[in-house]
């Protein structure tokens, strides 16, 4: 399969909105994708969770769209939609039949420009409750649910913007006033802080005209506060550990390592290394811990790319009942450290490249994925053209690159380990049982 060359235009409206259009008439569908350069890292102490809150509030109506009408209009037109929040950004997206492109653009523009016209105390209180229920169901009452939040706290110091979770503090959300929330929106949900990508069966001139019509009159915010210094030492300096006794069915170790930021060639090497370690049943960790030694139920190792000072490499292993958790942890760590001591084999490297190539090529066949990647690379790296170069970057990673990156990152003094153990059932109930939210 040949890697597609994604052709696109890249321009800015007078108000600063970055518009990327990629024409593809293979199927009568179009993807609309908006990335706002605001995530949980932009929050300040005492006002956390605002970025994630707006992922919900943005579907509660705007000046010309009633509460929940955005969703009903998209679905009624045969489309799909959603939104997500992360440490570095927030995004919203629709995939529509191509003749419904104007509707999707109008909906996104209306909430960018007039959401505060519909924001009131009732909506704010309602969405606060929704976020609390999400926290209970997805984190507090789910087995191992808080693992990533705990790793964040170990990998990033308390004064770093990546230290706190994306969902934020419920106490902060309870204390937030309507004006606090409105001020956050006015600051960051501005056209000059956004990238709009339109990909698929589209007439670029018509799309550009609609974008100018619906987004062009939204005023820019020329006073977006810059982020402070997010730089970090490349290595934590010591190992940190946490033992969590919780209602979980089996002991599970989670590992985190501070890694180079997204876009760094060393991060590419670590992403390839993750496939060698845990990419399917032929990977090193699965073969040794699951297949050969039968001491683990499952294993994983993966990257979490970030741009604010450091990324994260993370892994997990679930211990089979009756096996010493310390043994499982030691074997897992041996395999990680071995990557830095000796080069991977040619067969392992070829297998990892094949897995990555298959995933990348399959993803780039979809208009929604192309739109998301164009917005991502433009927002995070100021380089949407990376969509056409990233696969080659992966395929050019060598065994020496992997060995060097692993030796630098996957080391004991750069490691956080969070271990979940089943709690005493007599005091906490059946292990792994979820409490109703």
C-alpha cells in the first residue's frame, strides 16, 4: 500500500482563524474538525477542570442553537459528532454527508461566536453535575480508574501544568462562578486560537466562502496569556512508587517515564520501541510474561505525546493470581531496560515497522482522521505538513536509535510505578465491583 500524499491549503482569516482545506472526492462525505489551543495545562491553581467542562458546555446551545440541538441537527442530517479534551488541546468534530457541510460550519461558528449568549447558571450547574457523574463512573468507581492521574502526579512536579488531571478538581468546579467560566471561554475560544480543518468531498472555494461568512466576523482575542516555562529536566532523578489498595480484581502495575516531547526524533524511536515491547502477541513483553513464563494476564506499553516540556511513555502488566507481583514487575522492567543495553533484531524492527505502517495507512484512508491530524499538527507543531512525513519518520528509525532512546528514558531513576492491589473485601466490598454513581 502506498502512503497517500495529503494535499491541502493552509491560510488564515483576518481574525486569525487558521483554515486548512483538503479536497478528496472519493466518497460523498466531509469532515469538519476544530482544534482549540486550550487544554488542562492552561488552567491555573484553584480553577482546574474548566477545559474539560467546556467539552460539555459546548453542546448546551448558543445564540441560534437550542440546548442539545447541535447534536440533533448533525444526526438528523446523517452525520456524527463529538468532542474531546486533553492536556494540550480541546477539539470538536463532525463527519457529514458532503451536501451538509454548510450546516456543520454554521454550527461550529455559532458556538465559537455566541456560546456565552446561551450560558446561564442552570446550564453551568447541570454540566457540573454531568462532570461529577463522569468522574465517579470513569475514575472513582472504575477499577484502576485513576492510574493515569496518579502517574501524572509522579512524573510532573506540583507546579507544572501537567501535574493535575484533565477532569480537574470537583472542589474547583463547585467554586467556579458563572463569570469565572465565561472569562475562560472569552480568553481561549477565539478564532485566533483555533484551527479549522475541512477534509473530503468539498469545493474549496465554496467552503472558503462559507467559513468567511460564518467565522469571519467573530472577533479575535489579542490578549491570550502566554504559557509559562514548561521545561523540565529530561530525567526525574529518582524512582517514585505508590501502592493503592482498591476494589480491583487483580494486582496490576502501572509504569510511567518522562520522555522527549512530541516531534522529537527520540520520541519517534520510543513509539517504534513500544511496538517491539507490546505490539501484539509477537512482542517481547507478551512472549515472555504471558506466553512463556505465564506470570501475567496481559501487558501493554504505549506513548502519550505532549508538547509542554515532556511526553509520557507508559506501560502496564496484570499479575496472574498466585504469582508474586514483585517477580512480574522485575521481569517487565528487565525487558524495558534490555532495550537500552542491546540493539533490537532486524526481524523485530521489521515487524514493528509493518505494524506502524498498517495502522498509519489505514488511518489516513479516513477523512475524519486526516482532518484530525491536520488540525493536530497545525496546533501542536505549527506544521500540518507533518501528516505527509510522520510515517517516513517512523520507518527511518534504526535499531541504534531505539537503543539510545531507551537507554536515555527507560531507566530506574526516570520511573514512576503505581501498583494496584485488591483491598480487603471485608472493608471495601467485592474486588472490582463498581459502585453506582
